[in-house]
C-alpha cells in the first residue's frame, strides 16, 4: 500500500505560539477552514484511502473527521500522538527555548512529567513496523492524520534518514500532505509528492 500523510490543521496552541500543547488542544477557526479545504482538495484528487489512521489527540482527530466525514472508519492509534510535553504543555515555544536553549540538541532529552522526542519516535516506528510494512504487497492507500513530529519520524524512517542524529529533518506545515509510494523494485518507499492548503 502507498502512504498518504496529513498534518492536522492549525490548532489553538499553534495560533498562540505554544510549545506542543496537550491532547485536548483543538483546531482554531483557521484550522477548521484548512481541514475543510483539504477535504475538497482530496476529493478533487479522487483520494480514496483503503485504511485511515489518526492520532487520537483532539486537533488530529478533528482534522480527520472533517477530511473523512463521509468515508470509511477512522482507526485512532495513540502511537501517532505528538510528543507528550508534560508540564510544559502550556508554555510558549519562545519562552521554553529561551529557558532551555540546549534541550533540542539531544532528541533523548525528556520533558518533565512527559516524554522525549526519542520516546515518540520509537512508538511511531513501532506503528510503521506493525501497520505499514506488513501491507506493502497489498494494493491501496493508507492515510494517516497526525502531528508534525510523528510525520517527520515516519518520513525519516521510511526514507532512511537517521532519527537519533537528524530529528526533525522535515518541518511540515499545518494541513499539509505527503505522498509516499511503495516501490517493490527498490523494496522501499519513495516520496512522490507533497502539498498544503
């Protein structure tokens, strides 16, 4: 199966410049509009997924429901959630970076009461190993609605870019999509195209 990755629309925390926010952070008015426009774009592309997966966090879940409101069942999987920022979920990103300027130099650094980006990367790679690789010989399309961090991990993992030393290698904007095609002749995924609203 080929793979279609979607980052959620703008969330309230994105609009406010917050660090990561938590599972309850929902879409802003712009994020709702982006998700609705994305649904129209995918309809014009004749986008027809065979399977749909989504992070259960509010902003991704809401985006998935706008985009796929008349589609097949959405499978919510916690492994696709963003990094848990623990007690820093309400912090502005600029304030966090000013107070902890060395934090992002090591992917294994853990947010207090939360997890590290490496923890997130491991669970996302586990999802790929269990849900994507076993289906490469099947025809169809797997669609995924998630967050910037997990999408970068999926792209890096499938394109062979080391996660431990080069995360994040991809910055994907809100309401963007990336399409990866399975190439049996190469025995790997290749990035086919990308776009955004």
